[in-house]
C-alpha cells in the first residue's frame, strides 16, 4: 500500500491579504479598534485618578457618541473627497467643529446629570468637553484623510505601473513582429527562385523547414522569454533553411556553456544577428564564412557572442554598426531596444569589427529557469 504523498498531507498555504484589500472592512476594523482604544485609555486614566467605577459610564457614553458621530462624518468626508480642495477643507473644519460641539454637549449633559451636586458651571463643562472632542475628532479626521490619500496614491501608482507594463509589452510585441516579415521575405524569395529554377525538391524541403521554424517560433507569445537552449534550437531550425541556399558556404558553430543553457532571454533575439552575419559575411564571399554563437557565464551575467569570419567593416562592407544606419533596417537597433525593454540598465550591447570578422557581444542577467518539479 502506497503512503500518501507529502503534498496531499501538507495543509494548503494561506496567502496573507493586504489590510486595505477590502476598504470597507478595513474602515470598520480601524473604527472599532480606534474607539475601543480611546475608551480604554480614558477609562484607565479615570480609574488611575481614584474615580469610582461609575465614572466609566460617562466615558462609555462619550465613546459611543464619538463612534456614532464619526460614522456620519465619514459619509460627509466621502462626498467631500471628490470636491475642490478649498471646499473639502473648509467644510471639513466646519463639520468637525459642529460634531465636536454635539459630542461635548452630550458629555456635559451626562456629567451634570450624574453629578448634580457638582459646582462646575455648565459652560465650563461644555468647554472642557469641547476641547477633548475637538482633539479626538480632529485626530480621527486627519487619520481618515491621510489613509484615503495613501490609498489614492497607491491606486495611481498601480495604474501607472499597469499602463507602463502594457506599453512595454506592446513595444516588445511590436519589435518582435518586425523580425518575422524581414525573415519571411528573404526565405520566400529564395523559395520562389528555386521554383523558377524548377528545383521543386529543394523548394519543398525549404517550405517544410520553414513550416517547422514558424510552428516553433509561434508557440511563444511575442513578449515571452525563452531559455537560451530553446533559442539555440530555434537558430538551428533557421540555419537549416539557410543551408538550403548556401550549402557548405555556411558553417555554423555553437559553443553553449551548460551553466547558462537555462538562462532566459527574449525569444528570437539572436536570429536577426545570425541573419545579419549571413548577409554580410557569407553572401559576399565565394568561400562563405563561419558563424559562431558562444555563451558563457560572466559573473552574475551571461555573455553571448555572435561572430562571423567575414570582412568586418573593411573592404567596403556596409555593416550596420551604427544602430540607426541603413542595412538590415530593424536588425541591431531592434535587438538593442528589446534588451532595454527586457532588462533596463542591467544589459549591454556592443559590436566589434576586426579584419578577420565582425562580432556582437551581449551581456544580460543570468536568469536561470526553475527546473520542473517531478511529483513523487
């Protein structure tokens, strides 16, 4: 008999909820706790001064009065939050003074009723109670507006972050979609050429490989990130298509350190670099060129180098070393923009040219993909 799995035996984890996730519930909690604390503070002070337990009755009535009046104030303040600042603050002050007067009147009446033999004048009782009521209700009002201001700022910050994420996702999708038409144009043009030359077998093979490549790349969302291992597999599919055109003139070499194979990067980030190398290194040379893709750890980053053995920037070759120059159009500028969108300042993008070739060096955070968990 198999023992039950640990997952089944362990209790479900309860995620804590933010205190202000339910604003209505948070208000009632704060309202009740606040006035309960005020009653305990005033009651303990009364007992500490040697007053009898019956003196807690006026304190209790005062607390109930304050609790009830602040509920009415909350309704008024909720309306005033939507008004102009001058109206909000002016009416709020008047409301607090009027509410303090009402609570003070109740407190003075209760005290005079309970202590008929007291020589304290009614006006003096009212002013003392009024001072205490203004202090309590003023503090309550300040806390009410402070919490609402905090919640408003938090909501605006959340909305701004949501909009920024939407804008970033939209821009990443736009940059990603710029790549596919460029690649498709070249591939379909090659297939058309093969058809015109009546090389139908090679054309069919290229179409089949193009279908596999597109099926593989369209699995991921435009804004998704894939592992470096998956990106390399996509590159190999792409190079199989290009080798139909260049045969032995195209010599790809991959050197991927296993330590960075699961590092994540934007999908189809390296394909335009390889396409750029084919255009400027393989195509113009009769003997073709070697294209190498290497990846290795660099501290807390991963360094990816895409290089070729072409002419570099010499011999009049028009490499798009400047991201805004002509040539591949969206190629290098696109990759740099996608890196900035994905990693911000935590990335670097560099191009180097030597008489023996051209290389692009990318560094980005070593974000390792979590290994899949196999249930026991």
